C-alpha cells in the first residue's frame, strides 16, 4: 500500500528583509556602497539591476527602512498618483522599474528632482538597455548611476540557501548542502526554486529532508527546465 500524498498548504513564508538579514559579498558590495552614500547621490535616481532573486527587492526594503520612502511596483505606477507617492518628501523605491509607463516615470523623475527627493529603481537590466521611446526620459535615466548585482559565487550560494531554509523554518543539513552546491545552477533563482520545492514536496509527501530527496528535487527542476 503506497503512502497517500498530502496536499500541501502553502503558508505565507516570512522572508527576512531587514538590514541584518542581507548578506554582503563581492557580487553585491558595490550596490551596498551606493546605498550607504544616500542621500548624497549625484542624480535624482539610482538604478539597481540584476537577475531575478539577486537581492534587488531586499535592497529596496533596506533603503525604504533607512530613508522612510514608500515603494511601488513599476507596473502600478500612474501619472495621477505620482504627487501622492512623493507627498511624504522621502522619495520612492520602484521595483520592476523597466515596466513603468514612460509618461508616468518621466513625471516621477521630474517631480522628484523638483522637490529634491531620491528614487531607487530596480530592474533586470540597466536603463541603457531598456527600450525607451521617450527620448527625454532615456537621457535622464542613462545619466543616473546604475549598479549591477552579479551572479553569486559558491560561498554566497551556500549562505543564501541557509538563509532561505531558515526563513521557512527548515533544517539544512551539511550533507544536503555539500551535495547540492556543486550540482545546482549558480543563480539566485535556482536556489529559490530548490528551497521552495524542498519545502512543498516534503510537506506533500511527509518526507524528511535527505540527500536522496534533494537529488530527486534537482531532477524535477531539470525536467521543468527542459519542458519550458
């Protein structure tokens, strides 16, 4: 008789986003140095760019905590709400900034400059590589400093994996870590997918976290990638 598969309930995961939870390494230390310069940025905006899961959103939260700024997803930005967003006088953080409507982002930039506020923009690519039709907006954004968050080394991946296991109240054994690190794609997104699947599948099957189980999860990730 085979064990029944339990339907996992995906409880909200507490993702630690405070200053003390961010891990500084060679791949992100330049971005940290720029945030430490706030509010003495040479231009109204600073852009952080990098692949998904590289820590951009975490850095936005840290900056908002320090500056008391609000934050918004670029897809939700409209021209009408720009004055409201800057009403506090503390600036604004914009995630997925490459998805902002151009007129709205142009208005936001100009009003921030006029009121001496700062914008922290996060995107997958630097503004120089955005497909911007509004020339005045393109020239303004490309004149602002842009800082890339690079892919992590193995030490950073290990620290990130341990943090994400802790965020989900899971125990990561040294044996699993030693097995997974040399075999996992070296990207923040791969770590996120691995930890998520380990959590959900272990709940569904009521299984302990073991090396064979981790191996099966990695095989599943490869199949998912091949099926795209």
